[in-house]
């Protein structure tokens, strides 16, 4: 009896030491990653672009010199004759085909673009994480039945991944109807299998770690092992993917709005809608399309640069 007690005490101590070392290692990993990112030009540029975009999205509508829907200069624009008003002191980006101030619409449209991108990413992240946790826990600690559940979930995920993301988003948006909420849901659903498979794979790797074996030996319940041990140590790649998915979400949301599946009110400024409206007048006034396109490209570039720098900082295989 004494021998069994001493053995249990040793295993319990081993579990505590393993958990403590993982916590310290995880904390050190993030500190080291942050240090590397601070010295990375790619990370600094990406963070600066994102900060500027978020600042414009938050305070832009308050700084807009004119109403984004006000057609104050419609008499000065004759799109049928190819006559547009370009950049001038009163209108920094010129006027669109209805005599509205392009700069004001660009500022207000940044908020709509950020809102759609963030909400879409959160939908994909939350639902995908739940699916990934269920599948990963079933595959790691669920036994024979769990592996069957994992197989069913992953095959369904593979079906979604086999479809082109934009085609899937367009199909979902077409079924749900034209609205800004539809765009968020459609883009978010496309992101779900990406997060699910990524988190599931990360949990499978962590499931074979020593600290999990120690927790099993001590007799900790499976649910607690998943939630307190495996899941927290599996989130690093998911966080990186969330940053990269923001860039994809912004581009795909703009594409859906460009195709006419976004906000049914064309007067509400959004960069994808502005691109769609500028298409008809591209030959006469290409800058109408250039401003929202540049905004989309630079914003997506910022999130991509930051996400890639985070991936390199956290991945030991890519460290110099």
C-alpha cells in the first residue's frame, strides 16, 4: 500500500512538473516570438498598415468632410459624356458618377470593410474551433468511437475544403439573399473548415506529449485534459491563421459586394460596392476604382505580412 501511495505521489509530482514546464515553455515561446517580431521589418510594416487601417475605420466617419451619400455636386458631373471632377481642394479624391465626395465615401467604407472582415473571421474562428476541439478530442482521447466521430467530421470538412472558397461563398450568399449579414455568414462559413482542421491537427500533435500521458496516468478526466492541457497548447497556429484569414475575409467580402451580393442599398459606402459602381466608368475615370482597390490591397497586405511574421516567429523550423 505504501509503495502504491509513493508511486502515485511520484506520478502526481511528475504531472505538476510537466504542466509547469509546459506553461513556462509556452510563455517563453510567446515572449521570444514577440521579441523576434519587434526586430522584423515585415512585422513592423504589417502592424503599421493594420494600425492605420483600424484608425481610419474608427475615426474616419467623424473626419469625413462631407456626407458620404450627399450628392452635393451632381450638376458638375456628366458621366454619360465622360466628364468627371478629379482631385481638387474641396474633394481630395474627386467626385463619383453621382457627384458624391469620393474621399468621404472611402473613409466611411473602411469601417464597413473592417466590420465585415472581423465578423466573418470570428464566425469561422469560433465555429471552426468548436468543430476542431470536438474532432481533436475525439481522435485523441475518445477511443474507437471517438476515432469514428473524428473520421466523419473530417470527411465533411474535406468536402468543404475541396470546393473553391469564393465559389462556396457565392453559393451560400445566393441562397441566403442579398445583405451585409449574408456576406459575413458566407465568408465565415468558408473559413470554418480551415480553422477546424488546423486546430484538430495541432491537438493530435499535443495529444502525444508527455504531459498528456502523465495526466492520464494520474487519472485526470478526459474532458479536463482536453480543456486545460491540450487545447491551450494548441492555439498558437490558430491565432496565426486568424490573422491571415482576416486578409482573405476582406478580399472575399469585397468580391461578394462587387458581385452585387452585399448591402442591397448601393448608397451605403463599402469598398467592394464602390468597385462595382466604378466598373461602368473605368474608361473615363479609372481613379474611381483605384481608391477602393488600393485600400483593399494594402489592408490585405498588412494582415498577410503580420500573419506571416507571426508564423515565422512561432515556427521553430523557420527561425534563423
